[in-house]
C-alpha cells in the first residue's frame, strides 16, 4: 500500500511518501505509478511558479490548476497542463494591475487662446477646459474654469464665485507637482511660471527670464484675490466683446521689469485687462485656469 502526501509551496513541490507494506504487497512502486507521480509533481510545480509570477491573488488558482492537471493525468501530460494553469493565473494578475488610478493632473492653464472674453459663458469656458484635459489624457476628471460671474444661468442666475466652483483640492499641475492642498493654500499663493503650467507641461509666456514673446501671462478670472466676484469685471458673465474690461491674474506673478511686488504677484487678481473685445493689450491672450472638481 502506498500513500502520497503532496505539499505545494509556490515555485516548489515536495512529495513526501509514506509506504506501508504487508506480507502480500510487493515492495517498491510499479513503473507506471512512479511515472505518474513524477509528472503530477512537475505539473504542480509549473502551475505554482507560473501563477506566482501572475500576482498573489492568482497564486492559488495557478497552483491548483497545476496540481489537478498533473495528478489526474498520471503521466507526462501532467506537466504541460500545470504550466498552462500557472500561465492563466499570471495573465489574471497582469490584467488586474492594468486598471490603474486616474491621472494625477488636476490643474492647468489653458494652452489655447481667446482673443475676446466672450467664452460662451461659464458653460463654454468649462467645456474648453474639459476638451483640453481630454486631449492631454486626463479627462477622467471633471474640470471647471476658475471664473466668477454675476449671474449663473445654471443656478437661477445667482452670483457665483470662482473659488466655489473648483472643488476643494488638492490640485496637482501637469508636471505632477502639488499646486495647493486646499482653497486656503491656493489663495495664499503668488503666481509662479514654474508652477502655473499649461496642460502640456509648458510655461505661459510672461515676464520671467528667458520667456518667449509676446507676453501672455494675463489669465481671465473676474475675481478678487480671495476668488470672489468683482462686479463689472466679468465681461457680462463671459459673453461680451464690448469695451468693458475683465479682471485678470498673472500666471508668472510678475509685472513690468519682472517686479514681484503686489498686485503684480497675484495669480488671480492683478489688474483689469485691455477690454472684453481684445484680450491682448497689457499682456493677455485669453488664457484660463482649469481645476478638477473631483
């Protein structure tokens, strides 16, 4: 009588044999049984090793498949079957890891431009942010433009402050660097060309040393330094091309002669622009700040 106990360890199979004999049973193993046992062991080992490579969550599946195939075959076919079980387990592990997390970028300055402040209202500005995020590969987040308005059509024409429509943070720029942990930290910042990057990871033209021309660091906000609406400075809620003006901030936090003195250092409320009909005078190009709200 022969009893085999198989102990499986990922990548290793050990066979312990306990042999009980009586006077009528022959000693030793018949050749056929010995071959079957060896094949089963090889199959289990291959299955265990393959499934271990596929990830911890699939180890048991790969090992079990290898052992079952090897044991039931009782011949050399056991080894390939075990290997297939391991390979299947490995594929499962790889597939599970492919899901990943959403891209880290949750803030950017728009790379595109608008020569007027008619953005199609808040909804048009938000759509612009979302389209750029999608093109850059982080559209899994929902982006809103950092804009205040005196009337929000989406909320019964109530006043809306830029700070109240961008979520609560934290926000990371397109280089993966933390911009701000929360709203308080955000509104304590000064503009910074190395931090306020577009969705492609590029700096906005400004007053910084080595900047290309023309200067385009003015970013439309319609807001004061705390992110609240400035009446009469929103180009009629971002629908006008008239002679009124909009409040802008400096993406690089610099003014004439690279001055970092207030109010030039403000990223969101530095001065009024040239006009709603032409965003270029004084250093603009109709850029927007875009923040992920989720």
